[in-house]
């Protein structure tokens, strides 16, 4: 063991008490009711600060958690941490070339906001068992999907981790209860049986871009981040980003939605998805029109922005964030 230590004696005591009462240990099959939080348990997980990485935590000797590394600076920071395997669980294409050049392996195991499939759990568990680490596990911001993947790896790899430890970790990482499929993962997880793990191949993909809708959404998100900067700058190009052309950003977003509607993976979701994509497209067209105004009328632009933002939330509530059916 030694990969996890608790900050205080009372932490140890509380964990032992939990075990003594026969509470569920993470990753084992669960027959009892929900596991109570133990307010006395403390976890020894440090927040770190290194350039090019956000929401960076040292979760154990072998696992770091954080955001998608920003450029060469971010990857250099990972190298400083001694990371050998970078694990991306988001939909963006990982920069495998840069990682390889710096002597690190990339593994891409994307997960959704609706929860982690059993096959993905097995792959994460296998990875934790098959590689020496240290690992850096990331999603885009390092807030939701990445920390949950870390919880899965820890729960499957270290019996000292309980559901409570995992939930405290998610709390510390800032994982939102808005994603029940993610936040309930520790409670519903079953630790893989040795035969189950043995059956999982250990040649992990460096990029797995078979989810085209997730890939388009990564673009949508990047454009939306730029539009947020435009909003903060009073509906103009932000001084730090003179390259941003506000109405053109809105137009690009329109085009992404149109492209999304043509994807097979969007069609698979049925007519409501098609309608919501059309709604989002027309709300964004309205935003584009407001941003083309000479001058831009701030209240109208703000109202159009709010409407466009509501489209993200409406569709995600319906198609992205609901827990997977069990
Ligand atoms: C009409 C539906 C719809 C709209 C509108 C929409 N999204 Fe999405 N979004 C989805 C779905 C569905 C997924 C999950 C894709 C998957 O993983 O299969 C998703 C995934 C994402 C992801 C995760 C990508 C990844 O790394 O896996 C981000 C980020 C995102 N959306 C941002 C946005 C933002 C920002 C907006 C608004 C500006 C927006 N989306 C509007 C349906 C939508």
C-alpha cells in the first residue's frame, strides 16, 4: 500500500469504524442501502499548482488528476511530476505526438457525463493494474469526468479506498451533483473479478475518436469559451485576443450545430435531438445578428447570449447528463 495516507489519526479511526460496521467498501458488490458520508474522514489529497495545468491534484503516489494539459508548458509540467502515462477521458483528440516526443504514453478512454459503462470501468481498472504509473488522468477542465475516472482507478486498485473516500475526493475536486450518472459511480461500482480483468486486453488506444458528436461538442465548447470572452469584453474582441471576430465566432457555432445534425450519432438520438439542434442553431443565428449590429446593442446581445446558453443546458439535460439506464 503506502499510496494512500490519511491526514489525521481521526481519519484512520473513522475509516476503521466504517469497516467495522461492515459498510460497503468501494468496488465491491453492494447489497445495503446508500453509504453515509463520514464527516470525520480526512483525505490526504494535495492541490498542486504547476503551469499549463488546472485543478491539479496529487491523489496518490501514482495518480494525478487535472485539466487537459495546455501546450508544451502543460506537458513539461507533467514530465516534472514524473508522469509516464497520460489518460484522457474526454472527447477531444489527445496530442499524442507531443506526449510521445516528451517520453510519455497517451491512453484515450473517453467517458460521457451520463456515467461510465462497465467496459470502461474494466479498462480503467486494467490500466491501473497493468502500468506502473505515475498516471495523469484528465478531462477538459479536470472537474467532473476526470475525477470520477480517478475514483474508479483508486477504488479498483486500493482496498483502503471506500465509497466515502471516493465521495470526499469528488467533493474536493469540485465534481458537480448536476451529473448524477458520474457522482453516483463510487456507490454503484463493483470491483472487477480477477478473471474479468484478465480478459481485458492491455493494448490501450492512444486516440479513440469514434464518437463524432463528442468531437463536434469539443469544438462547440471552444467557440463558446471565446464567446464568453466576447461577453466579458462588452461584446467586442477582448483586448487580450484581438484575433477574435465576435460575429464570426457565432457563425462558426451555427455551422457546428448544422454539422452535428448530419452526424449518424445525432440521428441515433431521434427527432428530439434534431429539433433541439435546430433550436440551438436558430438561437445562435440570432446572437450572430446581434453581434453584427453597428453598434451592438448590449441588452439585445445579452438576451441572445442567454437564450443560446439555455440551449446547451436543455439539450445536455435531456441527452448528455442523465444517468445511463441500468
Ligand atoms: C442539441 C443538443 C446539444 C446542444 C445544443 C449542445 N450540446 Fe454539448 N453535448 C450534447 C451531447 C449529446 C453530448 C454528449 C456527446 C457524447 O459524449 O456522446 C454533448 C457533449 C458536450 C461536451 C463534452 C465533450 C466531450 O469532451 O466529450 C461539451 C464540453 C459540450 N457538450 C459543450 C456544449 C456547449 C458549451 C454548448 C452550447 C454552446 C452545447 N454543448 C450545446 C448535446 C448538445
